[in-house]
C-alpha cells in the first residue's frame, strides 16, 4: 500500500430502522473519525415503489450535526423544533443536535423510483456539544459547483479548492462530491490534516492504490493525493481538522463524555426529550427492543 494511504476500510452492511439496507464506512474499530466526521452511511441505490417510503421514526441525537445528501430520490425531515423540510438531490439538510433533538426521516424513490444518497454525522467541538439544537436547509445555490477537466464537483460543506460552501459548520472541514469521467485526474491538496475518499461507484486509484466501490481510503497528512478514474466514477472527499479529543458513540449519541451519553440514554428511555409535533411513535433504545413504540 502507498505510504500516502494509511488504510482502506470496506463499508460493512447495516440495516436501518424502516428496513433500508446501508453500507457503513465509519465508524470502524481501525478508524473512528476522519476530521470531525464520525459516521458515513451510504443509502442504496434501492428501488422504492411509487407511493412507498422508508420511514425512520422519531429518534434522538446529541453532540453532532447530521448532513443528508441525495444523489437520487427525495426525503422529508421532521424534528422536535417543529421543522418540516423536504430534501432533494443537490440540497443539504443540516441538523445540529447539540444538547438534544429528536427527528424523523421519510425517504422516497422520487420520479425514477430509486433512493440513493449518503448521511454523515459531524461531531461537534467540546465548546459546542451542549449548544441549543438547530436545523438549517440549504438549496442547491448554496452548494458551489466546481469544474476540472473531466471532473464535475459539488462542495457540500466546508472549504476546498479555494471555494467555500454556504453550509454553516462548527470546525474546519471539507465534504465534496466528485463525478469523474474515465481517464480524468483530480489532485486532493494538503489543505487539511485528515482526509479520506469514499468511492460510491466506479473505479479509481488514489496515490496509486486501486479502490473498489464501498471502500474508504484514509490518507496520511501532508502529501497531495492524485486520484485517477479508470471508469466513470462517483466519489466523496471528506475530512478536516481533528477534533479536541476522542468522541464516544452509543447508538445515536455522540459525546466527549461517557457520562453524558449515559444521561442521554436514560433520558430517551424515560422520554424526557421533546417530541416531534404530530408524530405518534418512536424508536426505542436497541437494548429495549426493535419495534416502534407508541407514545403514551
């Protein structure tokens, strides 16, 4: 393996509440975070029949921001702050849990009958972990489009290649979609100390290491990384500054403190979190069951 490539992780299969199969690239035992990114889930591509949806009912978060990015399909976000927001390809739903929020997601196949996208979790700096929760939706006009020979890019969040996304973030990071034609090259600069590439579709090499779809390559700090496409390819580049210490993850909770996570677990078990207006059921803690529970 090239010295510029620290390790390559193969996304493992997982099943979301609602029955949607995903490929989970982070977290893994060998690598818990890349910059502030602690979670990377690829949804689909999955066929969703007309009129059907994949429903992830009310569930809580603390200590992170969630970012939903779709290639195909559409979704509807609802949360305990009262926001109800559709999302379509090219748009960003950015929810910051802070000290605690509850949300639900309803995903559909769109006109083509396919759901295809990625959800990431971005851990918050310690000073922001207990901030008030918030939700922001960004239209496609807030996501800069960048072009290089044979490459079309969208800067989903953060800063890269001299551009800045309109999405508000809480620590230095980058998150970029790149679609590469066969034979195209792209050089990932050394702007950020922690960097990774997740290959969604196609075939690329990074610093000479050949990658397959579903693999996450984590790069060493310092050198520029040359990415070359052997076939039409779709990939994500992500990373940033390392956070101020490790983060612990249990279920949907992320924190620098195990005690804080234990308190969140107890709060959810006893339904001390705020509820989403109009929603009648919630997802219990995994240790308490697998079926949705109706609110009393």
